[in-house]
C-alpha cells in the first residue's frame, strides 16, 4: 500500500515490509527516541515482525525518512507507536502526514479505538483527530509508566 494522504510533494508512505531499513529504524529509535533508548536490535526486529509498519520515503532517492509502527488485531483495536521522523526531515509536516496516513489506512478496519502515548507531540496528533482519553480512570497499565 502506498498513500499520499496530506504528504508534501516528493514523499510517500508505504506498508511494504521489504522497503523498511531495519538497521536505520533501530538506530533512530535506540539512540534518539526517548521511549526506546537502548532498545536492542533483536527486540526492535521482533517488534517490526509482529506489527503493521509504515515507512515514509523520499520519492526521488527512495531513502527512508520516517517510520511508524502499529500493533493491532485489525478488527477492534490498534496501538500507534514508534513514530519517528529523521532529524533532517523535520519541520515539513511529515509527522502529521504520517499520523494521518496511519489513521486513514486503519479506517478500513472499523476499529473501535486507536491509542497512542506521547510526552511531547500532542499537537501533532491532535491535528489528525487524536484527543486526550476522556476517562483515564478506566484505564490501567501493567509495566512501565
């Protein structure tokens, strides 16, 4: 699947796993993403293998400049995570466009909810329809907070 949903000219989103640069994704997340610092390559590869992955690419060069991962049953629920835009590509609306592309791709499944967690990008996700959980007291977690 390739999508151009709201992307600036010259970029494309693909869910083709063969296009993913797993080494680059691991480098980005394990070295620069606060939520995944120190994540091992083996753990990242397992996460990729068990998820629906979205790569963001420059059309002209084919270089990967962004990534998002979704954990889903394709029926009722999805968790959007590991959203990352390469530092050199930031400031062009690519994060918002990637989130919109994920939202639009998942819409065909009629999911009841799509969740994510962020410490600092609330505005990016709000632009594509995400909002704060209305009743956080209903939610519980087992593991890291």
